[in-house]
């Protein structure tokens, strides 16, 4: 059959019909070759969001995206390469803790990460708040560093999965982010193109996540696993709570400081537990640990012995950063202005709108509305009370940080709107919702 025109391909999905593999490949290759303009891809993605793609269409889309550019060759690094990916949340600094922890246990970590967009933060912005840290290594430097010290985290290079780069930026401004097949295509194509054997996926659920309820998150988790496995990846998926920020710090340098505290066994308990849940699965997939219990005890051992913190120092140094931050976080950027948000009355913290907390940090300079905006590395906030904690009247609920004093008011207003207090005691939230 002759190729259809792009308009015909859009009409197929608009009318709820099923694509052939050739049609899906045609859409992706035309778009990457700039033979299909943004407005047509946006129309097709909206049709895909509204009408859905079945499992086969999702696999074809993912495969075409993964092969839209170079596929990373990690074969010269010994061992099974295992990656992790979070669907995005507020205060999610797990990669900063997990990468050195897992590498200290002997599993190679060769990871490409993204920047923050909207209310969620990005690992690259966090790493770049460490003075001197470089995230743009060449593929050769990247592979050589993982061979030498067992860990490297870099920005996705433009020639790896260019389809996702273009489609993600377009989804972000056309209301087409929360589509299961498009999220699956975006995440799994990056993992296939990144050369991983296996991946641990952290699907966030709740007010700060794309998936606001467990039912939708479960559908996403199942499709991520099925599609990843269809393309030859070993996949483990966890559903974790994003109805409050992970840990206490939200904002780039503040999150690096919290990650360092966690590597010193002095961080927030929920963050540490999440790192153990994800990291033990990474160690099992990589063949380093026999089972999850063995994985957890190896990770705890790496923290207690100082091996994980030492790996962090070597990693930061290898990428041009100042390794002394591991021992002296005051070397990280500091905001010129801080403010305590005081509780007007006593009670228990019953709920956070985590997205709104992320927006409070953004309003003070920690995030970006557009991909080419600058971020203030020192801006953000640190919570002093999590869901279930008792707070007395006049106690500090959070410390706000910004390099621009005039932004603190907007940060405080958003933070107060994000927080609900109760007169009755409230239980702590479970972190791992489903595994
Ligand atoms: N993370 C991604 O990489 N892509 C998505 O579509 C959503 C979360």
C-alpha cells in the first residue's frame, strides 16, 4: 500500500482507528526529519491522547522513537547496566543518592537525565548546582568514566532519541503530557536508546505527579513493563507516593545538600527508604544481589561504611565538580534571603498539594517555565513538618530560600495554599504504594 499523507495519518487516529507499524514509523521519521511540522504532530498526539494507542501501536511508537537517533553502546562496560527512571515528582532527588550507593555496591550506573520543567525538578539542574559540575560529556568520556569509577550521569545528547526531545517539548505546551502511550514511548525509548539492559521505574502517584490516582498509575505501570519487555528490557515498576514532597528539600542546591546528608545516613527517612526500595531492585536486576533483602543490606552497608559517600566524592570530582561539597555542603550556592513560614495555630499536618509546593519553589526561582530559562540554584524551600507531624502555634513549617527578596511573598502564599492542617491526629503516609 502506498504511504498515506500526514493528514491521513492524523485522520486515522482522530477517527479511533488502528495504525499499522509502517504508519507509526512514518510519523516518527517524518517528524524527526522536519518533514512534518509541529502543528501536525501536535494534532496527532492530541488524537492519540483522546483515542488511545493499543499495546502493539505503543510498542511500534516506542521502538521507532528509540531508533530515531543513535543507540548508546555500553558493551565495553563490564556487567549488566541497569537504569532507573522516575515519572517525575517534587523533591525527588533519588538519583543523587542512588547512583553512588548502587555504584558503591558494584553495579555500573551509566545514566542520562533531564532538566526540570513545570513544577517537577530535574536531576541535571540539581547536579549543576554543585560548583564546576559538567553534565555534557561526550559519549566516549561518559563510557570511560563509568569504566573507571562505576558511575556517570549526563545530559541526554542531541543525537540520542531526538524524537523524544522534540515530542516532549511539544507535549509540554499542547496539553498532551498525561497520555499513557505517549509517556511509555517517551520513557522506554530513552532507556532502549541509552543502552540499558534493565530499568527500575518509579511511577509517582498523587497531587505532585502526572498520575493523580492509583488506578491510572497502575495502568501506566503495566504498560511500561509490557512495552519495555517487548523491546528486550528487564523492567521492575514501583508505585510510590507523591502526595507530599519526597524528603524535605525542594530546590536544586537544597536537594543536593539533603542527598549528601542521606549518603551520610543523616537524611529524611522517607527518602532513604525509597532509595533502598529502588536500589535493591537495581542490584537484583544487575545480578549483584541475590534478592531484595540482600540488595537492601548491601546498600545499607555502603552507606554505613562511608563507601557510598566516597563514591559520590569521586563522581563529583570526575565530572569537574568540587568534591569538598560532600564534607562541607556550605560550599553549595546559598540564597541571599530566607524566611520562616510560621504556623498560625497548632495541629497536625494532614495533606500537602505537592504540585503547589513545587510551584512555590518555582515562584522563588528554583524552576523554569521554558526550557531555556535560567534557574536560581539556591532557591527553594525546606519543610520542617511532613504529613502526620504535630506542629505547635508559632513553630516554623518551612524555610523559604531565594536570591531575590521580592519573590519570597509569592513563595509563601503558594506554600500556605499547599498545606492543610487538621485538629485531629493524622497518620504518616505509606511511601511504597504497590510493587
Ligand atoms: N518522564 C518522561 O521522561 N517522559 C514523560 O512523558 C513523562 C515523564
